[in-house]
C-alpha cells in the first residue's frame, strides 16, 4: 500500500507514518506541496539480524600472528557479553 503525503504533513505526523511502515509491503511517498515532485520514497523492509562471531574473528587474527587483546581485555569482554545477554533477555530483545 502506498501512502502519498506532503513534506509538512509527514513532518507533523512522523510517528503515524513510521507506524505505517511497520507493515510489510507498505511505502510512503513524500512530495513537495508546491510542485508535486517526489522528494523521498520510504519502503518497508524486512528486518534482518546480522550475526558476527567475535570469537572466530579473534581466532583468525591470532592465527595469522596478531594479538588483538591482552588477557585482561579478554576477561572484560567476556563479562560485558555476559551482561549484555542478560540485559537483552530481560528486555526481550
């Protein structure tokens, strides 16, 4: 579904139009009210979660002779990851 609005209408009702974009397949066309030209086209996209494995990356770098972190850094990173995962679970992320 395509929704066409003027820039001023879009600006005044941002939350309304961003809510519309949550629906798959929706798009919003923002036009200049003076001349009717299209300024912006916003299209709903599928949310993709990108996974990056830091442990694998560190192993790779160290395998080619580099050392990214001290032992203290590694401990701090592990603790940070643990806390982040716990927080994400509490917030249902």
